[in-house]
């Protein structure tokens, strides 16, 4: 009976595999961004295994079932995924057009940097399509992405771009027409603005009128508002409280208390996700004013097929690093007398990317507080204690530096908690079950005592004019000075630690505000950050913040801002 049973099962499997072809059929030209976003091997294969190929699935389950186990529900999810992968390989072996799974796996392997040799191995194993097919699929996806970006470009959207360098093979023949080892270019992304943005809010004419009658910034604009200062004090209180709560798991339940939640200022709506639409990378270098102008024309006119006449009426938020914004402003000045708003590039309303703001802020603070290993309280001193490496350069790795600064701040704050909690140790204080109100009060006391420079602290170095005036004094004045009380000694370590703690609290607040998507919290501290940049000698980013404050207060309409 066994041969007859095998023949019957083989016949059923053959019919089922043939019936499954339409469900797995896909060509490279049919691969859309929506398919890639929703691609999941279990979502594709589970309905086929259950409804179309039950006999084949039963055979696979029997072949992979552990000995002594007869409960299908006892299988864990990875085992089910393995069976689906094996089944998809068999379907692909039967018909190369049954590649709905293989296309997704191939694109995933390509995007993670798999070599061509590895791609060939995966294709021979039936896991992916061929490397040439994957390249064709990527080209098809690029076409669909351009169509989506062209549609979004007619709606309220923002734009950002930056330079990129692509390495080719290191074995490049040196001849005039040969490919260089590194190809430079520009990569542009369009962002769909939140749902509350309307096209009428983007009209350019009202902003140009505001610019004509705008008044220069005053020094008062570089002082945080009363509301903004109160908000930052509240946010810092919460941040300091979170550092304490994070260190003691027994207090984790207090983390959900409303007192320990950052108050939103201008946050994105709940569940809001910014949709982004990349366009094709160009070989235009944006390292010059002319290069930036060419990038704009390439994106909107050549790739998105927009008529320049259609681009004169609505503003486009353009978020870049400081150097790119500087070149765009130079291009605007260069074309100030051109015939249309597009040709004058007036349509681009410039602002900095928050990532670049944070990165340059921690670089500036590193330059100010680095010091030497022998200087107690300097960053170099703390780096040595924490055994941190790769932080000696002027601009070290962003994540490495941010992690180190965060750990240093947490150590300083926990030390302040130890001094202010009123218990022999922080563990004793945590075990005493403190009330949320008490924790908030101590956090506020820490800000005032350990993160707020006092005007009573004498200056470490007297001003230069004071030194000169001292030399020009008469002997009588000198005698009177000798009789006066000597100046109080300066605790430089304490003074510098307060300044370091104050500055790092801005870093933590900026990091958390970016993560929560709350630009209102960022706006509250922009004047203070501008002063930090100016004091650190980073004049470019200080000026960039001034440009943004000027636009928010004087140029942009309230709806646009």
C-alpha cells in the first residue's frame, strides 16, 4: 500500500503547488514601495500553507516535527518561519516567477551590504533572485519612488539634502575615462508635512511682505521668554528625577507618575509618523554655490518634472546642515535680482537639522570643557576615569561622545542626589519609598545648587582692563589695597563642574526633545544654545540659530512657523 499512498500524496502535492503559482507570482516591474513596506514572509506564506497547499504543509510539518511532539501549537514562531522559508524555496524551484518571497529577501540582503558572491550563493539556494534581477528591481522601485515624490511635491512638504561619497573598487585602472575610486554626489529626500499643514499656509507672498518690513533682532530676543524659562526648568527637573529613578529598579513604578512626565510644548500628534520620499542620487556635488543651484534644478525640474512657473507661489521648508544652508543663502544673494521667486531661490525657507544641531553642540562643549587629564572636573579627567577611548580628536564619533557625556552627567547628578537626599546612601533613600513630590523638590534643589552658576563666585581670571588698571595705580592705592581684605579663594573644580553640569543638561533636554518630536521644547532653549555656541567660538551655528529666531519672529506666518 505504501507505493500507492506515495503516488496519491505526490499527485495531491503536484496539484497544490500548481495552484499556488498565482499567489506567489511577481515580476520585478510589479515590485512597489507599498509591497516592500508590508513584506513579511509569514504573512505571504501562512495563507498559502493553510488554504492552498495543506497536504504539502502537512508533509513539511511531519518532516520537521520533533520526536514525541504532536501538538502543532507547541511550535515556536521561528520554527514556523523556517518551514515557510523551505516551502518558498520549493515553490521558487518549481517556477522562477513564484518569487514574491525571494524578491523581499534579495532586497534585504542587498540593502545590508551583501557581496555579489554571497548574492550568487543565496540565489543558488533558492532564497533570492539573481543579482541582476535585484538590480532591475531596485531600478523599478526608484521609478515608483520618483512618482510618489512628484505627487508629494505638489502638497505641503519639506526638503533636505546632503553630500554623499560612494566608494568603487580599489582596483581601478588609472586612465582618463576610468571610474574614480570615490564618486561624490548629492542625496535628496522630501518629507510630507503633518496633517495639520495646509497649502494655503505655505503661500510665499505674505512671508516676502513680512521680510520687507521686518525689524532687526534685539538683544532681548536672545533671552529666553519667561514661559520658555519656566518650561525648561520644569523639563530639567523631570530629567534629573528620571536619572535617579532609572538607577533604582524598585522605584520603576514611580516612572509613570504624571509628575515625572515631560510636559509637551509643541509636539507632533500621537501616532504621527513623518513620511519620507527619497529621489535618485545625483552626481552633482553640493560643495559650492553653483552646485547647490544645480541640485535644486535637478530634483524639482529634471527628476520630479515640475514646471518652474509652478514653483513660485509656495514656500518649501529646507532643513540641512549649517554649511549647506550657508551656500543656499549665498545663492539667494547671488540671484537676488533674478526674475522669479524660484530662480531667486526665495521659495526655500531654511532651518538646521536637529541632529546636526545636537552633534555640533556636543562638539562645542567638548572643546570648552575638555581640559587635561590632570585637571579635576575636566572632560579629559572623566574620560580617563571611565576608560573612554577615541575621544581625543576635535570631532569624535557622535554616538561615542554622546554616550560618554550622558554617563558623566548621570554620575554628577547621582552625586548631587547623594548630597541632597538626607540619607547615608542613595540605596537607603530609595528604600525609604520617597514620595514623587519629595523627589521633585530635591531635583529642583539640585538644579539651583549644582547646575546654576552663582554671581557670588569670584572670577578665576580678572578682566584684562582690570589688570591694566592695577598696574597704573599709585603707591598710595597699593598701600590701601594691602590693608584691604584678601580676595576669597576660588574653587575652580566646583565652579567648572557647575558649568559642565549646566551645559550637559541642555544636551539631555535637546536629545529628549528630538526623540519625542517636540520642537516647542527645542525652541524654548534656542537662545541659550545660541549663546553657548557663541561662547564656544562656533559662530556659524550661533548665527544659524539667529537666522531661525529671526524667521520665526519676523518673517514666517504663524501657521507656517
